[in-house]
C-alpha cells in the first residue's frame, strides 16, 4: 500500500477504526504504509476533524472511536 495518498490512507484508517481492526500503532503503520509517527498525526487530525476522540483499546487490540463528553 505504499504510495497511498493522504486521503486514501485517512479513509482506510477510519474504516479500520470502525471495524476495530487496526492492531497496534506499528501494525497500523505497516497496513497503511506510513511511519508510526504519521499514524499519530493522522489520528490527531481525525480527532479535530470528526469531533470524536480516538483511543487505543487493549481489550480490542485496536483504536476505537468514542464521543467526547
């Protein structure tokens, strides 16, 4: 998946989060073809854009959405 555009990576990341199939940060970075640092930056952008928080759930072994209170 190397060479994916930012929009495509972001869209894939949203889909993976909704399905709770991201894996850990390292696994997710490999899946979408970026560094772990870029994963954190994309997640921060999504938090601001979507108005929802995203956190890593150890039980699900995936990033998940939850509404900010």
